[in-house]
DNA sequence: GGGTGACTTCTTGCATGCATCAAAGCTACG
DNA sequence: CGTAGCTTTGATGCATGCAAGAAGTCACCC
C-alpha cells in the first residue's frame, strides 16, 4: 500500500507540510512522545516517509508553539512546562476568556447563545449520568464556543496557542478537577450564560474570570500529581 | 536552572539563524519592505550571503509571527494587517496590559514602581519640551515596564507577539495619537501608578484598561491610512 | 582507583540540485 | 476584438550531501 503512496508522492503536493505538522503536534500533545523525549529529525523523517527538511520545518514550528525545545547541535525534545509556566498560562487563560465573554456579551443575540444553552443542558445530563468523558468534552466545547463567539480572530489565535501549551494539563483538569467540581462548574457556566443573555459585558467577563479562576485553582491543586516521566531533572 | 534555559530560548540558535531572523524582522517592521512587497528566498539569500535554507526557516518564523504571508508555490509577501485585525489586536492589548497591571499591583514594592515614577516625571518634561520622539519612547517603555513587571513570562511572550503585529500602527500612535493626547495620557499613567502604589489590583487593571482603550480609540480613528498596495483582491 | 584527555558517534546546520506548480504572457482561433 | 489554451517563467517544496559541534565513552596516565 505504501507503494501507491510512493508513486503518488508528487500528487499529494502541499498536503505533506500541513498534515505533517498536525501529526507531529498530535503525537506530542497526546503524550505519544512523552515530555523530555528526543525527537531526532532522521527518525521522524523515516517514520513519516519524508526527508529531513519538512520534518525540520515542522519541528521549528512546534518550538515556536512552545511544545518542543530545540537545543542547537544537540537535538529536539518534547518540552516540559514548568509549574510556574502552568500558573502563568492559567492567568492568561482567565484574562483571555474573560475578554471573550465580554466581547460575546456585546454582540447581542447570536447563535452561540443557543449553543451554550444546549451545552449546559447536556452537561447537566452528563453530570447526572456521571459520564465524565462526555462532560469533559462539553466543558471544552463551552469554553471554545465562547472564545470563538468573541468574533475576534486574533484572540482565537492566541487562545489556541495557549491551550496547546496547556493541553497536557487539560488531562489533569479532566481527571482531577472535573469530578469534584462538576456541579459548581455547571452553575458557573449558567451564570456566564445569564450575563450573556442580559448583554452584560462586565458581568459576563467577571463571571467567566471567576469560573476560570476557580477551575484553575482546583487544577493546580490537583496538578501536584505531575512529573509524568522522571525527566524533570535539568542539566 | 530551568529559568536560564527559558531565557536563552530566544537568544540562542547558531548566531547566523537568530541574527538573520532579527534582521529580517527589523526590515519588515521598519517598513523597509513595505506591506505587500514580495520576499523571494533567493533574493534574500544573496542579500544576506547565506543559502536559501536559513532564509526559508526565518520566513516561516515570521509567518508564524504574523508578519509575512507565505502563499504556497507562489511566494512570500509582507503581510497587510486588515483594519479589523488592528481592532482585534487593540482589544487584546487592552486585556493583556490590564492583566499585567493587576499582577504587578499584587507584587508589592518592586523596583518597577520606581522606574514608572521616574518615567512619568521624564514624560512630563518631554511634554513640556514638546519632544514627541522622546515622549513616544517613554510611553513605549512605560507599557513594557508594566508588562514585564507582571512577572509572567508567558504574558510577556504573547504581548510581544501582539506588539510586533501592531508595530506598524505604533507609528500611527506615535504621530497621530500622541501629540493630541499627551496630557491626558500622562494623567492616565499617573492613575495607573497610583493604583499600583496602593497595591490595588482591580484599580490598576481598570486604570490600565481605560488608558489603553482611550489610546486605541484615538489611534484607530487616526489610522485611516490603510490599503497600501493594490494586492488587496479578495476571493 | 580516580581523573583527564582524545575519540567516536550521533545530531543538527547549511548548501545545493531537481521536481513541481502557480501565474503571466503569447498565440491562435472563434 | 475577445477568449481559451498552451508555453514560458519564476518561485517554492523537497531530497540529499557534507561539515561542524556536543555528549558520552574509553583508554591511558598519575
């Protein structure tokens, strides 16, 4: 089957570049390559059946996104975010999501509000069923809906970068924070939505920030289970 | 220890690479290559006496920073930020600087406060002398001092990316907004500092946001210089 | 036995050749 | 005169060769 790919290599054209970056990002974010793991260009090149050049470019991009660290003449490694960085990112998250909520509130009646309403209803059902997986997915959707509803592409862009770096800790959030805070979290989502429906930007921003802050606190408290691999030691 | 690694991230990378990126960025930001101008790899390679490879990597980075646009198989061009993006970026700026001011206020007595105090004093002198160049520099310093004083490296990082994209409009701010708003702006700086001295995070954040917002309004009002090259055609 | 030095190996960094593709220009035809 | 299709051109995208540097290894000397 690979033969076909080989033969058609020319026809794939630009698909290579973007998809390679996506694949690599996914592998890093999913923990397939754990923090601290080396990512040799040649290895990846063979793995994905391309030459070192596109792999190299993808790695550079990932470095820029804060997901890997390139040490010149040494190698590329999956980055280990420090505890401090996590806290910093959560502070940013609070601010950006607050901004998003405020902007969305100013937009008046938009389809996003209906989506959020349904999201909360579904969340309540998931909570009653104790379906934490579904619940986690819904929470993720809720936050992204608000950010994208801000109608500010630059905000979405920065938020995306931020969330990529927090992707690891989303796992923590979903396994530690969620079960304990489900009820409270849903209530907070509801107050955000209430403020949005009343077109109250200040209220929406404050509600959102309060919610994110509460989640973050719970998350970083629970994050003391960290240190995935023993690669925490730095030279 | 990890801090050191962190800090070096931007600075390192085999002298050629980093300096090449800096040079290119500077040329784009300064307007040496105006918006819409093509940036052929080969041309730049000869210009800087390196091969296409490092040029290519630098351009990719600049694309990631939002300064250039790479159209596959066509070429790389200096990016023209749309009016809308400018507005979006100013919204982000307000939020991030507000966050920074709040965080700085929480930090208690730090050397930054003294720096800000002196900055305002100097600004007043510059204003009396009608020295707009010096004044512009001081304003820039004031804002950056607060952001860096937030002691949040991720915030600094995102803010830097943002300001790079606004670099063009800094010129507008400095030529249009400044002269008209000098007095008001200084007063606003003073109220930010007052809140900081009182360790009032909420007050500091609000003062900062009010100030940024006022500046942004003035700036976008004056920014009607848009549509530079004719490459604006949309599909 | 401990430490120092050169070496080996593995990795990246850069240069360059070739294939590919988008767009502009030209030709021929309706 | 206009337009469709072909050709030419110029740029990127990718592959690959080569050199340089950083770590770890091993032998050798004290």
